[in-house]
């Protein structure tokens, strides 16, 4: 993180008023990696750091982030959002860049993965709040003594 970003974050936390002039470089928008790190910290505080379902889902989410980054770069570097396909007969059709379609598809998938991660976190928090039913404990073969 750059030194200027750290200063801006400290200023925001300390309650100092922000400058009226806002440039794109002044705004600190959480990157996908920072969001992933925040989810990881939530998992660690909830005791999910070793949970198999959380870990596999989180790995899938990280892969989707990498794919989205690559697709975003490809879209930004493309000369146009349109591509042209020329057929043997000489006719030419216009299509949306294929990376845009894949980006949208991967974004939808990543959003669903985040929802799954949040459900896992919520279920862990709820299970911590609930008391263990002694009858269920006996039925499951646990001895509460």
C-alpha cells in the first residue's frame, strides 16, 4: 500500500474532514484482493480457518478473482469492445468481444461463490450462538458428562 493511501486512511479514521475536490486517485476503493483478505479475516475470527468447505470455496473465489483480473486487462487492452468475423463468402458480422461475455459469466459465478462463503460464515456464527441440545447430543452418541 502506498504511503499516500495510508495517510488518507488515517485521515479518514481520525475524522478529519475530506477535501472537497475529489479525484479518482484520492478515492480508496477496496480491491478484490483486499475484499478477499477481509473475508479470510472474518473466517479466522469465526474459527473457520481450517474448515474444509470454507477453504475449498475460498480457493475457488481466489481463482475467480485471478480470472477476472486477466479478463479485465484483456478488455481494457482491446482496441474495441466489438470484434468482426469474416466469412468465406466475404460477409462480415459484428460481435461483442468474447472476453466481455466471459467476464460477465465469471462475475456472476464469483458473486455466487461469495454468497456461499457468507452463508458458511453466518452458519458458523449461528451455531456458536445456539446451545447444544442434550437430547441431540445423546442421540448422536456424545457423552456430555
